[in-house]
């Protein structure tokens, strides 16, 4: 219902922020991963022993691989690296700084505070500033600390910055790490289209880089997004396969995490008895491991299922046991623990006792912006107030419920198409992974030969040249792939204009740059459905391309034209007032009305309606966009082929 546990790349066990039944599951607790340099330790320093580079590299790879380490083992390995790496070994030093940041236990409040202080110190260091990729990775680490500390908005802002930097650096690993983390937050918040876009991008990159460990955990996030999206059956199938893979690799802890996820999926499928069995299996695992915190998290899940089955006394026992270990700072778990306790009080006819519990739950839900959890809460809150005959408060709770429910329904409708288009092609990925595995094995073999013959200078130089050529080839291929990913992420495939997301990002940035003068034109084609119906969708696509070309030709270099809907376009005009924007819009309407489309179809004409809005008292780009949309609606209502101010 609430809990999933995955191991940190370095720390042995870390509970993920997950969400209950209707919405919750994990945001990876140790999910930030270190990006790797393609070429390390080929040429050895004369200041170290022959075996030292091997040992350093092996230690780094173990820490970065995701294997489970005990606290003592982790500490020993970090001390070993710090004792053997100095600033003179710049590449190793930078790699060490990233390891030190990511090795911090973000779920311990004191450790997280130290981690934030360390990250800030690293970001201020001149040596770090000289390495853009290291700087970006430490920013990503800091954003992870923000996220775990409940500062979700700040974390998202930092993730966005890191992703932009990663694309500039053409660093596929950094792109995958940052988009995987951001996608997990989007999924948690209910933004499924954005979540799947990020998570699938990360998945393809992890598979392409042959990072099987992180690929599995990212795939678990995709499965969780399906479950949140309303497809628990598909999610269950993914979890079952992942459980088998974890068992095969000997990672029983992660396999148990998949058992918990399967329980959540079963509960959403209405199979509460089967879900209860899975939860109990997971609960017993943590009992044997003597991990009381993890046991408490699963206990909250158990309690929720038992409440559904009407076994209130048993549910209360689990909740009381969990209350000794789950703190208010564990918002995702604490919120549902309080909600379930309030529900029990209500079911036992004690609505007054439920009120303080419901308030505690509400505060935690609001801190992490858990809309689905709030929907459950407002439903129960309305019932409580109704039971107390406090009708006004009951009505207000229902109003909150209806508003959130409507928002989520709109999101689901909007993202349904995206979900269908982005489903994961497992067979294709498996085929690609086999090819990548063969390539990786060849490269590792060459590096091994290179190290074995390092004392023969001529052979070392010769093999180094071969390796550099091979690496350069792969780097070129990766650069081409990164550029393609960047184009796909920002461009509408049909019109080659900015896509909806890119246009809105530019609009938000332009608005946040404090331009006192800024305007928008929102326009779409009149009666476009008739063109599709009468001439076919292929010709309709040509018409949209013509609209894109005409509108782009009329704009300045500083303006941006984007396609934000089927036949809807947005023009962002920085440093433009309302009068100027209206004139541009009218020129655009006239130009399109007079355009010669005979090359597309005989006697074909097209007109557009446009809404204009210039920045006034708007508090956000969204408000400015809404006014432009209002203008577009007025233009449609006024007979089309005209411009109206919103």
C-alpha cells in the first residue's frame, strides 16, 4: 500500500519515499548515481605502485555499482580512497568528491544536513567548478537531499537545471540519472505523461550504457507509474519479473521490495486477501532482518489492507507498533499512518478522536503534495464532519475532494495517449542489450590486455591508441544519440517547431526573467476537422506544416513559435507590448488567409483565429497563457478569422 525498499548504491538499505495504495510508491532513496568517465587508469602514474590503480578503480566501481555494503565496509572503502587520492590525481579526486556526496545517508536528518553542507562546499570549490560534469553531478546530489528533506519544488528546480546542463555536456549517464529522479517525482505527483517521458528516456540510456543494475530499478519506477496510472495488472507483471531477476542476482532485499510492490498492485486490483499475504511475507522478511523501520513501513501497508477487510483490532496493533519508529519527517508513511488511525476511530464511532489525527495526516500530505492521498483524506474528513453534524465543514471537505478529483481526472485523460505511445518494447530492448553486452565484453577485454602489458612501453602506447580510437568511435556515436535525444525532447516531429513542453519551458523562463514587456499569441486553424474529413489526414499534416512555416517566417529571431496542440500554436514575443503583439497577430491572420495553398490541394484555403495577451498583473506564465486562451475563445465566438485580446 505504501512501501517499497530498494538498496542504495552504497548504503545497505534505504527505504524509498513511496505512496500508498492509490498513489504512493517510491522515489528512489539512493537513486542518484555517479556518472562514469569513459577512459580511466589507462596510463599509470609513476608515483603509485603497480597494483594501486587497479585497486582504486575496483573500489570506485564497487561503490558505483549498486551492490549492498555494510556501514563498516562502506566506511573502510571511503577511507581507503581518501588516503590514496590527492588533488594531484585530478580525475580520481573529482570522482571521489562525487562518491563522498552520494554516500551520505539522506534519510538521517543529521547526515543529510552534513551532506548538504558538503555539497555546498564542493560546489564553491574552484577545482570542482573547472569540471562541468562533476559540478552538475554534485548539484544532482544536492537536489536529492532537497527531495528527501521534503523540499520537492526546490529539488525539481535543481533537477531541471541539471538536465539542461547534462544535454549541453552530452553526458548520457548524467541525463539518465537526472531524468530518472525527476520522472520518479512526476510519477509521485500524478504527472504521468512527464513521468513516463523521463523514465523511458532514462531506461533507454541505461540499457544503451549496459547499466543493468540501474536499469532494473528504473524499470521498477516505470512499473510503479503504470500502477499509479491505473494499470496495476501491467505493473504486477513487471514486478514479478523483476523479483525473479533480483533473486537470480542474489539481491533478496530488492526482491522483497518487489513483493511489497506486488501487494500494492493486488490491492488496487481489489484482491485484498492476496495482497495481505504478500504484505505479511514482506513483514516477516524484515522481522528476520531485525529492521524495525522497514518493518514499520510494511506494517502501515498491512493496517490499510486489514481495515478494508474489517479487521480493525489487528490493524490498530500494526499502526501502534509503527508509531514508535515512523516520525513526522517521514511524510509519505506518517501521513497514511495518521489517516488509517483516523479511519479506525471513525469506524468505531469516535469522530471527535479522529479529527486531530486527520489534521496530522493532512499536514504531511500537503508537504509532499500528494493529491491522491488528499483525496482519500477529504473523503474521510467529510464523513467525520457529517457524523458530527458540522455540515459546513463537511461541505468544504467535499469541495476539496471534488476539485482534486477533477484535476486528477483531467491529468489521466490528457496522459492516456502518452501512456499508450510510450509502452516499453521489451523484446527490442533485450535484443539491443545483447548486442551492447557483446560490445562491452570486447572493450573490457582490450582494457585488460592493456593493463597486463603496461611495462612494455611500446605495447602500452600502441594499445592506448587503439583504445582511444574505439572510445572515440563510441563517443561519437553517443554524441549523435545525445543530440537526437535533445532534438526529440524539444521539437514537434511534424512541424519541426518547439513542442508543447519546450514552448512552455521557454515561456516560463521568459516570464521569470522579469521582462516587464512580454506578449503571447495563441492561435489555431479554423474548421481544421473539416480539412481532415474532406481531404484526409496526410493533407491535414501538410496544412499544419504550412501554418508553421508561415508563422515562423513572420517572427523575429528572438520570438518562439511552438505547436502546443493538434492544430494549436503558441507564439512567445519577449519585449513586445499589447499593441505590437496585436499588430503581429493581425498580420499573421491576414497572411494565412491570403496564403496560396493550391500546391497542397486545389481551391484549398485556411484561416486562423488568434488570442493575444500581454503581461500586466499576471503572477505567472500560466495566468498569461490563460488570458491568451480566453482571447482565442473570443475570436472563435466572434466568427473566426480574427484577433481578440484576452
